C-alpha cells in the first residue's frame, strides 16, 4: 500500500515538474528579457520595424512597475495579442516574481492593447479619450495588424474584439483631463493628431519617462497616422514638462533602447528640418516622387531608415495642403 502511494506521489511530482518545465520553456522560447530600470521598475523594449510573423507584433515597448507598500504591479501596455500577453505575464513572473494587477492602455495602438484579454483578473485603465479612440479605430487596426502578422495572426484568436477599459463590469476605469496621477506614474495627455490622444508617463520616484507614440530611438519619429504640426507641438510640450529633470531624464521610446536627454531634441530637430526641406523642395518645383532630401545634421542611419521615406511622403502632402 505504501509503495503504491509513493509511486502515485512520484507520478504527481513528475507531472508537476514537467508542467513547470513546459511553462518555463514557453516563456524562454519567446526570448522576452525584461530590463531592470529601478528596484520597482522593469522595461521591455519594442523590437524594430513593423509587426510581422517573426516578431509576432511585439514592436511597442512595455513597462512594469511595482508600487512600494501595497504590492500592486502596473503594466503600461499589454502587448499585441492574447498569446503574447500570456508569454509576457509568464516571463515577468519568472524574472521578478510579480503578478500583474493593473494594466494601462497609453494610446490606441493595437500592438499595445490587444493583449488585454491575457489578464482577465487585472484592472484595466485608460484615458477616456484613448478609450473612445480604441472603440472607433481598433476594429480597423486589428485587420491591418492581422495582414502584417501573416502566419502569426493566429495569436489574435478567433475573437479579435479589443477589451476596452471602462466597459461595464470591468475592474479599473477611466481617467480624464490633461494631467493626473495613476498608480506609480504622473501622466499628461498629448496628441499625435488633433483627434489622436497619447499619454506620456513619468515615474513618481525617478526621472524615467515613457513616451509611446512620440519618441523612437531606432530611427526617426514615425509620422504614420500622425499630423506633423501636432507632433511637433507635442514634442515641444514634452520638453517643457521634462525640463526640471534636466540631464537626469531617461526616455523610454516606442522602439529602440532607452535614451538620455538628447533624444527629445534630436527628434524635434528632425521634424523641423524635414518640414524646411520639403518647403524648399516644393518652392523649387520638386515632385513628391523625388528622392527624400538629406541634410548635414541628419543623425547617422536616419536617412536610410524606411521611416524617413514614409515621413517625407506624409509630411509632403500635409505641407502641400497648407
């Protein structure tokens, strides 16, 4: 009898060990490595380029913060799909021991919000303007994301309806206004277009800023679905908001590595030089189809970056309409 009981116990322990190993393998297979910013903050940079089958849509940075005292863990962005969201939850727990309690959607980008369903017990938060934009735009954006992801589109599941914060029965809620506090952050509402809000976030305990939708560190800013003048105004406002942090500021961009003080000025200078070059080309009778201009102060590699050519086309049309 004792022998049979021991065998049963060993079988159960073996199954548990195998299950734990499989869960760990599933996490490590994704190659998700959270970077430590502070004792209470970790960051996962967004991969360069557009969403595709290889990166499975993980092209937007995420930030996880544990609030000292109450132990709640806040996640800024939820990933591009429920499948990736589960891998994100697993990898974060493996590396930190944290369990996410609250998720914030910083702007209506599918790569940042379609993972909401991976955390059914977490409270969901967003600005009311971001939630409205998600309701209006995400259905169309999901279809575009499916096309870009190709074979990996299965990660989105059969039901791709995004879970929007503030819906009846959901924990969490909506914030409003132009600035405020939420969890471990102070936030401000800025814009990519007159109709497209995006929130920037500063840790209360450190000069660490997350600026999704506004800053990129792997190349020039992304003007896709954005308005040049609005984006310029938002970067100027961001400079005013962060000036008290001075040289201690750390910028967490949409894509690329964390950067210091120079990134914001570099991005603003690029947009201004881009506008000036387009106006000069248009005044000289140039065509939109001509090769995009380059200038001496253009950062190394930005002229060859795919976003520069796309930015040139989009800014050309907007300036032409003026």
